């Protein structure tokens, strides 16, 4: 009798795991012969662009083409930190608009993206760091972004597991907090935008690699894919680290280099980290996921690559930094490691707008900031495609700045140098 009872319970559990009768979140479409807009890249930036084209501008004859699965690129291979603690007014306006969109996104999409605004602390380990952070906080506040300098005891109160011992190699003298910052669920952001765009009539086409373009008289006319040629009125590139490859197919060069940016998580534990914490001096940052895993990220692997994996040297550096800053985490086991392919430009700021080919638009150069910029990237690129006019938030981030010299160098505020 006992055996039959256990068997019955297992049958119920197995039946609950059967998803065949679940309604799909979006329609997995087959490509039509022609679209008004074809968006290449089914990550957050591409899906957000499609959603805002349909919602804000009523343009629904749109296809999002993804070579793999939705959210399987950088959107699913990052550490999901959302913040707007940037230095220059142009960046502050861009990223804070994105944070504001994120704050209402679960309600907007009727899909819980699990945005947890638990705050982000940037640590100061020297007098120089404290001076720099004071200027940084003043700039943020002048730009209308929340920022609060912290003393050492305030940091200890907010994140007591940090290493405050007298012989610490990197003494903690203070910090800077943005309380509206925090992580979200990367899959939920992609799925929410995909569901919202599909409900408005956008075609989402997965497992369909793009292989080239038809360009005549300086304008893009069609996209070649593994499922055939698709005629397009306009085309948007939202392909992150592969942007330079697609630009080459279209006959122009981009000031983009692709690097791997890796991260890793530990085995899950009970809540031990209250906030996102960043140490620019160590080139590492930490948070804890809703599943209990300690999420750890580091700097770039400084060799150009399209491989979605990192090097042992960076893994070693991040693990050593973790053991130094959070000694109580030193016995945790690493669970998994991954890397995203990020598109690096020389001023650490994105490129949003038209390309040298008419009808071909760019959304790239986000470097390590692509996830936090998903809503604003999609919003501003959709505006450009729909109206033919550059959105005021995207005006400083045009490709032409690399010839005019009007760069927006956010390497310091990026936190992890890129």
C-alpha cells in the first residue's frame, strides 16, 4: 500500500511537469515574403524594438529573426544588473529613462520580470576612490539621478559580510549607493517582450540564421536567411557582439571589437547578500539570485572572440576577489560559468541610429550595459525606424560621433571597464 501511494504521488508530479497543454507565450512564426521592418536578433534589444514599434507606432508587419532561441544570446548570458549611475548628462538621461521603464515593465507587459530594486553599492578602497565617488555622486544628483555617498560604517550596516577586518588587503573606506538599482530576471525580460510583441502581431522567427543582404543603390532591400529571402522595407541590427560581422556583409565597418564577458554562480544558499556590490579596484561584483546562487562577475577577457566562454585567468581573478571581499563565501562551490559576447567601442557608450546603408539601422556598442539598456534601446530605435527622426535621448549616440570626435567616455562609470 505504501509503495502504491508513493507511485501515485510521483505520477501526479510527472503529470504536473507535462507542459504539452500549456498555451504558448508567443507564436513561433514562419517567415512571410515581405515585412515593413525586419529586426535581426531575438534578444532583449531586438524584442523591445519590435514591441515598441507595434505599441507606440502601430507598425505590426514586423519580423524578429533569431538564429537560435529567444533570449539565448547576451540577454541570457549576463548578470542582469539594472542601474543608471553614469557620469555624463547624456548617459544619465538614457539609462535613467531605461530604469524608469523597467520600474513599470511588469505592469506594462503583464509579466513579472522580477525587478528587485535592492540597491547597488560601489565600494571605495582609497582616499582617491572617495574623492572620485564624491564627484560622481554630485554629477548624478545634478543629472537628476539618485545617488548617496556612504561612510564605512554605513556600508558595513548595509552589507555586513564584506571584509572589514583590520588586515584586509582592500580596506573599505566608504562607498556610493544607488538605491533604485538592482537585478531582474533575464529570461522574464525576453519572454515578456516576446509575448507582448507577438500579441500585437509581430512575427517571431527562431532557429533562422541570417546569411546576408540585398543592397541596391545604397539601400537595403532584402535579408537572406536559412529559410529563404525576405524582402524588407527597413532592417534593424540588434546582434550585439556580432554587429561588426553584419556590418561587413552590408559593406561598411563599425568601430566595434567583440570580447567575452564572463560570469559564474555558486551553489544556492540562504539569503546572505542584501544588495548588489561592486569593487572597481578588484574588477568584480556580486549579487544573489532569487534561487540563492551567489552571482559573480568580472572584467573582460581581453582577446577578441566569438566563443561564449571565458578564460581561466578571469575565473581565478573573480574567485580570488570574492574570497578577499566576502571571506564567509570562500567555501561555496562554483555551480556553473558562462560568457556573453559584448560589443566594445572606444568610448564605452552605445550606437543607436542609422547606418551608412539607407534603411539599415544600428543598435550596438552597449558593451557590458546592454541588459540595463534594453527598454530605452528598443524605445529609441523604434522611434527612429517609425518616424525617420532621431529620438532626443539617442541623439548623442549616433555613429557619426566617431568622425566628429564628440565621444561620451563612460569607461569609469561603466564600473567594469569596457
